[in-house]
C-alpha cells in the first residue's frame, strides 16, 4: 500500500511541478533522454537549420500554453535546448495527454516571428516513451548580453531582481504592474511588470494563456510592490527582444 | 510589448453549426418596445467592448459609462474589455448557449450573422431607431442623441442585413498603405497619385537587391521585407472587388474559389518566393518592420496609424532600432486607378435580447450614448478612426482636431490624422462584403489562401500544377464552406424553418387526426340518432 501511495505521490509531483508556480527539476527518468531517434535532429542541428526548412525534433513538454480548435502551443525542451511549438495540430484528447515531462516527436517547419524562433503553425507530433522536466537555468547574469538569446524558450530563472514602476494609475501614482502592456486591460489579461538589475530595467510578462488569473504567479505579481526583491522562473520567450513569460515569483532568497 | 498573436485566429463554422443545432428549442420572445412607463426599476447591463490595446480607449469607455450612469442612476453598466474581435465572437457563441450573453457588444456584422442563427438573440433596431420617446434623437432621451439622419448613411447601411438593422456603427476605418517614401525615392521611384499593385510589386522587387555581404542596398541591413500586409483576408477581398471578380453573393453563395483568385495567388507567390512580400501572421506586425527601416509598404488599418512611422507615439521596437524616414499615407493599391475600391471596417454595436424588455431598453439607451459627440470625437482621435455621425464630424472641435495635423506626435500625430482624412475623403469608394451566416468563415478562408500560398513558396514548395486545386479543397474543408448556404446561412431573428418532419412525428400526427376524426364521426352519429328519436 505504501508503495502505491509513494508512486501516486511521485506521479502527482511530476504532473504538478512544471508550469505556473512550479519549481523545475531534473526528473528525467533515464540517462539517455537526448539520444535521438532515427531521422531526428539534435538541438545543435535544429539551431543550424535554416528558417523555413523542415525540422524533426524530439523534446519534452515543459508547459502548455493554449489549445484551441485542434491547435496546441507548447514549450518543450531537451537537455541541450528548448523549442517553442506554436499551434501544432493536436486534438483535445491528445492535448490532455501532454502533461509536463511528456516526450514528443514534432515534425514541422522552423520559422521566426518577431525574433521568436519556433516550430510553425501546423506541425504534427507523436507521443513517445520518456519523461524529463528541465531544471530552471539561472540566466540572471546573461541579461543584456548577446549570450541570452542562445537560451531562447528555455525554462530559466532570474534571481535577486528589483521591482520597478511599470506605469502610473489614474491618479498618477506609480504602480508595480499593468494589465496589458499599457494598462489598457483588466483582470484576466496579461500582466506586465518591470524588474531591474545593475541599473538596467527589463519588462517581464505573465502570459494569461500560459498562467491565467487563477494561478499563484498571477496573484503574486498583483501583490508586488515597487522595490521588492524577487526571484522568478519562467520561459525565455522573445518578442522584439527578450520577453520572459514568468511562471513563478517569490521573495528573493 | 503591445500585442501578441491572437490564439483565436480560426473562427470556424462550428459556431454556426452549434447555434443552428438549437433551432428546435424555445428561444427568447421577440423584443417589443415597452409601452408602459419605462425604466422605473434598477437595471444592470454588461458591455463587452473592444479596444486596440490602447489605454486612452479604455479610459474613454470608462468615462462614457460614468457619464451615462450619472444621467441614468438606475442603470449600472459593467465593462468587460477585449483586445480581439475573435475572442468576443467565441465568447458570445459560448454565452448564447448558456443564455448569458452581454447586453451590449462591440462586434462585426459578419459575427452578428452567426449570432442570428440563435432564436431572437439579437435585437432588430429599426423599431428602436424610430421610437418617438426613446429612439435616435427621441424626446425622452436625457442626452444629445443623434437622429437617424445624423448617422453617416453608408456606415448605417453596413449594419442592415436580412431585412433588419442589427447594429449601430461605432467607429469606422479602412486600410491604408504606410510608405517609407525616403526609400521609394532612394530606389529611383516617385510615388504616383494613385498607388497601383504593379507599382508596389515593382518597387518591392527593386528593393531586394543586395551587396556582396548580403546586406540590402536600400537599407544596408540584413533584413528587408519591402511589402507586408497585416490582414490578408482584406487583401484578397479588396483585390477581388477591384477586379470585379467573385467573392460571394448576398444570399451566401460562395464565389471565392475562382480563376481570378488563382491568378492573384500566383502573382503573390511570385513576389513572396524571394521575400519581397510577407504577412503579419508569417513575419510580424508591419509597423515593426516599417519603423526599423525593414519594410517600404506596410498595409494595415487606419486604426493602426499611431504605430506607424519614425515618430509614432506607440512602438514595440527599441529606440535604437528605429530608422528616420518620411512616412506617406496612401489608400491601398488599385488595379483600376479610375475606380478606387477599399474596404470599410470598424467596430459596430449590437444589443442582445433579454427576457425583460426594460433591460433591453436600458441597453439601447447606453448604445445611443456611444453615438454622442463626446464619445465619438474622443474615441475617433485615439486612432485613425472616423466618427459615424455627421453631427460629430461637423463640430468645430472635430474640424479643429483635423486642422492641427502634425502639431505634435501625440494627439495631432500627422500619420494618424492623414489616415483619418484618407477615409473621410474616400467614403464613397468604400465597400463591405455580404453578410450571412458563415460569412466570417469565408473571410478567414480568403486570407488563408494567401497565408498558405506564401508559406508554401517560402518553404520551397511548388505552387504550380495541382497546388491551387488542393489548396481550394483543403480550405473549403477546413472552414466547412461546403456547409454554408443551407439552414445555417439563414439570417433572421425569427424561428428557423425546422425542415421536414420526422416519419415518427408524421405517423403520430396522422393517428391523432384519425382519432379526432373518429370522435367527430361518433358525435355526429349520436346527434343524428337523437334527432331521429326526438322529432
């Protein structure tokens, strides 16, 4: 009985630890997670592949962003790098199977949209044996450097950053976050907030499709105060520059 | 970071089917204007509004609600904001099924056509327009409401379909071509009086020339997409209109998949193949490329004008990437310069029916409030929008606003006011596409033809041979266009025709009729018998 309970607890941990409010961790079930199948690219080969060329990759789902009309958008990663898969063909039934850690083989076309390199809409996938959840890689020191983009789409962390004013409210008072990029939104929309390090300020986002207003991270960002020192985790998304999609915010340790 | 890609790009016909599947169940009673003392209770209505991810627009909505509630303290308006018409559309469809639609909703006529497949869901407005007390300019209205005659006729007509007015226009825009004039001239060209497709293709091809290091000669950068189109559905629709080629009939017959469309796609493919043309869905916002000196012709809504140009008040790219250039704003390119044609678009407002007609009346009053000069002028100034009433357009306030073009790069941003004037000068050259249940899907399909063709050539695929036939058949299937034209395309607030009765129902009815017939015969027999027995 204890064994069954332990197994269930372990499974529950696997299913819940990635995504919003997660603590990523390397829980790869085996040591050869990145041994690619026949005809599948390594991450290095994927990076080298020209835009608009066909790519075949194997990776592990780290978080699901959205599903609509048989199209799923997911963050995936292997031990070497990450792949953002935008609107791949996916039934609702299959989408339910894409729990964090699930290994998938994706066939599609590599493309770029506003700086975000991704596997384009219409890719197909199949679920394979294997499980891996990436630990958040600390990229704090890479902010503002050309090195950062090499980690695009990875699950990453930022440590010891300071919350800055994101804008002003109706009375002209500084606020720590905005609904939508300019404050034009409402509860439930994307949250935008600014954090600084060494005199440089960066805009981070809680993407509402990835982490909606019922998640811990959404509540945590709404509770931020200017001057707070925080640690964050999230996915290193790109839109005309780095635009991390934050999935967890905690007080800096 | 202003905007991200909509995740709800596919507005499939499923919504229509889902709603038409409800044809047999009891719907709401048709709305009738209350004759007794009106608006004596407390009413709470919801308003689903769309903004262009623009804080000023949000504030205008909020102020309009506050001002309205001051005039009508017994009506509370709850605002729900959207930045995407597709999301509103999908949420409305979901809420029709659960009878939780908003009271007032910003929308497109194409979408209303789908809502109408439910029974009495959307209120026909012509009766309300004309009501002496509460109609447009009515005697009981507590604010300066425009009369029907003060609405711009073309814009109002766009809200009439299926024999009824199902909406009021809220704002109107069209598309504009935002041009890096500096680069056009650097390439040795002068902008013509009327932009043509041939001119744009020619200049775009000229801009593709590179130096030995792979930099484009015109901008010295590694990136140049000379021509980017934001809304490819509009692109195809306008090209077909200009060519006088088929798109659809008013009755919902689909004509899109014709030889002219194929020819247009082949031309587009030719220029997309070497990167001279791309789209928003494939590359990103035209404004981002234009402002970075990586695009020469950016076609987007006039309601996107504040993002366009070196001095644009709104911008997504970092300051160090912005290139200095002169921005020209022109109508979209034409095939026939003597007969320019451009789309009329922009938000409209519809009212959803409710059990309580007083609540509907409250919704109607608020809808009218959105037509007042205060709201119309303020909102129109946030982007390259045009007010939908003569009353607002002719005010000194609005005329002064237009006259101050270029005074600053905020309120009087030159590109924005040029875009506004573009529509004001061309209202007679605008058109809209026929509205019917499924017309939203057809619109998506029109854009998808271009998106798929461009993607294919960028990926080195051959678009000759049987490519177009397969593209047509795949698109018809994806958008279920083969199901349009039947019951789903009916557009009426009345109960839909339920079709042929099932056999079991016919048998039952025959049995019932037979039973009643036998009863009648028996009664007749008894009457005759009694008469004979009692002469």
